[in-house]
C-alpha cells in the first residue's frame, strides 16, 4: 500500500489533501477512486491509515485512523557522511542510505574529492537530494525523511557530536583491523552513530589523523576494499543487524 508524507499535523478523523503535487500524483496520475486506501505520515512522524472519501477539484478528502503498525526506523540514529563523488553516486548514496535507515546524510569536500560543488549550486543540489530522500523514505515505508546537508570545510566534521564516531579507512582494512567494528558496535546500544567515508581516492593520512584526534575510531569494513558508494551501505547493514535484527532474535 502506498505511503505519503504530508506537511501538516493530522488531528482529526478526516484529512483534506490540497497539496497540488500530491493531489496530481494520487488522483490524476494514479487515478485513485473513492474507497481506495493508502498511508499518510504527518509532521509528527505518526502513521495514519487513510481511505479516500471524496474527490473535489484540487483537493481530496480522506477518512483517517492512526495506525498501530510498528515503526520501521532503526533503533539508533545513524548519520552517514560521505566525501563528494560523481553526481550519480551522490544520488545513489542518498537513495540507498535512506532505504537502509540513515537519519542524516552529509556530504563534504576532502582532499581527494573528484567532484567539487560551487557555492552557487549547493542549495539546488541539496534540494534535489532531499527530494530523492523523501521519495526513498516513502517507498521504503519509513516515518522519517533523512535530512541532507553539506559541509564546506573538512574540519567541520570534528564539530559533530554523535556518541559513536567512525571513519572508514582503507589502511585499517589492509592492516587487518576489521575487528575494531565489532569492538565499537557492542550490545550497549548508543544513542547515535556517525560514519564518515572518503571519496574514490580515499582519505589522506592527515585527514584521518585529524578525525582520530577528535574522537573518531578508524575502522576497516571487512577484508575487501569497498567502493566509495558501497562502504556506507555496508556499515548501515551491520548496524541494522547488530541493533535491529539480532536483538529481535534474542
């Protein structure tokens, strides 16, 4: 069943949809009729089961009831921070990180970044990526749309205050330091985890030293060297297994 985010708080047993784009998509494109059912997520991240009750020019009225379906959000807030890659990779990272449960997605410049964003295009690019995140969140039945942001300076990463801060570093993997991830992601569930990932050319040793000096743990992600767009998905999958799937099995 389809799910949509609405930019308002649902407070009664009826909801009037008058957003032009959503109305066009639901009524004109998908041709929903009275009696059809779907889900809405309001500004409070509450899920509602909605039944189309009436169609009027430019607006649709739904009968709504708060759903008791369990949340689909990860039990820990995860931020994925990636150095800029080629355009299609940036969009792919945004989409897949959203599907795998990231709460925040950050892009930043680093020494070996292939792509650089000029100041006059940052807002437009973030708007595009935020829409991708929204669509991915709807498709994956999430209740939270990740925020997508951009850090102009690499050193801004040192100011982030997540409880667990990780930097994926190729040299750590080469040195066999893959067990560090198990040591960091213990059964004691943290409130938040931040994973930082380099571009296609990787991080410089100086960049890693800067992060480690400021509370980051340098980790390897398994014995294989992963592409820039694959590494964040690996970490999200490990976090999901460790704090979501495995906990439910115990």
